[in-house]
C-alpha cells in the first residue's frame, strides 16, 4: 500500500473552502473581513484557520519576492541525470548549498532530479553549471531550459 494513501484526507467543508479561497488570494486579508465575507464571527474564522494550520492544509503565509525586481532576470529549469540512484541524497545536499537553486524535485521520467534556478544573467547561470555543478559527484549530465516568460502561476483549485 502507498504511504500517501494511509492517512485519510482532512474533512473540509464549504466554509473551509470559502476561507481557503479568500486567504490564498490575499494572505494579509484581516480575519474580520474574511468573517464578513463568510457570514460568521471573527473568532470562528480564527478557529477555522488554526484548524487548517494544525491539519497541515495550509502552512503559514509568506511574502513573494519578484526576482526580476532584484535583478534576477534569468529563470531556468534543469533536469539532472544521476550516475546511480544511490547518489540522490548527496546530490540534493550539494544542490541545497547553491542559493540560486530555488526549487528541487525528485522526479519520475527522464530526470532523477528537476530544479528551478534564478540568476541575474545567463552568464551567472553558465558559471553555476560550469563551476558549481560540474564538481557534484553523482551527476552524470544535465539538460537546461531557460524560461522566456512565466505565463501564469496559481494555487491548486479549492473545490
């Protein structure tokens, strides 16, 4: 049996869904405004959000930095082929030390690992590939894709 299927999904009702739609659109929305939109008390919203946090349905809130406003104008995705599967953990550990790698996924398919890299220039990306990634034991080869433009990004639908 798959481990993911052993834990039952938390029970989410229509009020929880409405709260999630509101707070995922604007993490800074005051609970009283959420309460007005939902037709319940502020205390009820506070309790519901705390329950959703405790269940792990949501995890905190964050400010999203616009990379291009800080000069990070190159966004690339890279698929990594490993020499052997046993190198997975040590490669991920080494990748975590490269600050420009902002996401790292263990994947199925052609690549063992897929990463997202934000750099200021294409030359910075080339330096990371040539100087930092070449020395990581266990990487057989890489395939890099530069993103020309992000068309959209969104949360999973709340249904």
